[in-house]
C-alpha cells in the first residue's frame, strides 16, 4: 500500500510509532520499560537504527564506512555490496535481536521484522548518487544500494497488532527489483506512521532535540510549526537534517505531531508525549488538541 494513500482522513490516536536511534548513551532498558507501559494502553510500532554499531563492525571487518554528501547537503552512507552484507548482519540481525529480547524479557510480545520480511517496506533504489565535491563540483557515484520507502505493508502490521504483537522493524527495505537496500530509518518511520494513520511519531536519539547551538541544550527549539520547517532545516546539522526531513514528510502525510526527544532519560517515550523535546506540528494544531 502506498504510504500516502494509507493515511487516514483522521489521525488514529490509538497508534504510536517510535523510532529509536542507534547512538551511544540511549538507555535500552529504560526505553523498553517505557515502551512496555505504552504498550499497555495503545497500539505501538517500533523502528530502530544501529548506525554506530554498523560503523564499528564495518571497521572491524576491514571495510570502514564511506559517506557521501548529496548536492542538497544531506550526508548518507555509501552502501556497496560488501557494506550491504554487513548492514544486514547488524540491522536485521544483532541490533534487532537485542531490542526484541529486551522487550520479551519484560513480558512484551515483541516480534522482529526487517523491511524485507513480507515486503513490509518497499520503494525505489537509487543506484547512482550525485555527490557534492567542494562548493561547485559534483560527482556521480555508482554501485550504491540505497533508496527510500514509498510503500508499507499495512495489512501485515495490522495483523500483528490485532494479534497483540509489537512489531520491531529495522531496515533494510525491498527494492522494486526485489533485493535488499539501505533506507534511512527515520524516513522509513515517517512512512510507517503515515501508512498507519498514526497521530504521533516519536524519534528518540542521544540529544534533547533540535538546538540552535548543538553544544548548548538551552538553545533547544521546543515548538516548530510546519511553515517554520525551512528555518529548522537551516538550523539542523548532520544527522539532524534527515530527522527534520522525516518530520516534514510525516506532517505532510497526515501525522499530527512529530517529537524529537532525548532517549537517554528514565521515561523517554512518556517525556516525548508530554512535549519534552522539539515538537513539530501541523499548522492549526494546538498543544491543547494534542
């Protein structure tokens, strides 16, 4: 099902999508305990990242990570065939298993899936990248196995939720050619939220949210309306730029609010739902309505 077409006319307050970052410092046990509390009262779908673990494993296996910067200034991982194999091993393997076992240990019926399983996440693969070289030069980079999610298997997710399983999803996704590809987990989470008609999408990472100065937490932007997204993109740096893009895509697709929050606290999901972090909202949606 096309993610945009799967969005409901009205946001579904019973569905919450949470994407957990792969940075260091995130307290896995605290996150899982908080997810368990949310699972008691609502439908929940979790996606996770593992970027830092992938970097570590890639380096240990003698194939250190390579990054490219698009002409729009977005940095991404160059995913050749060797990197794709390591990516599958980490994301769809060790990282996902750790999240599932932590949830199972506290009584949550978590079920791990990659985007390939059941054709859960699908989309076009971009085999050629246009990369920036300096300020005024570009280069075509070939052999990349990355893409973006445009379709979500909603019936599969609904089937699992109705059977009281908590889906724990990781990249890769399935390309139109039927092979695994690297997709950004933040943007994939936005497409899942859109397809399920979720009212709220939460991103947990190792920072408090979007800050004017990344080194000064007091510069946190707490409230961003949709018309202010261009300014937010100017402020965002590094990986935060992709999160802002994902937030914009979620709002455009019908998600009522997207929260960028700190995953290192004792109750990170509850804190995000209470508005702690950077809250992106569609124009006309007040905090009281949330």
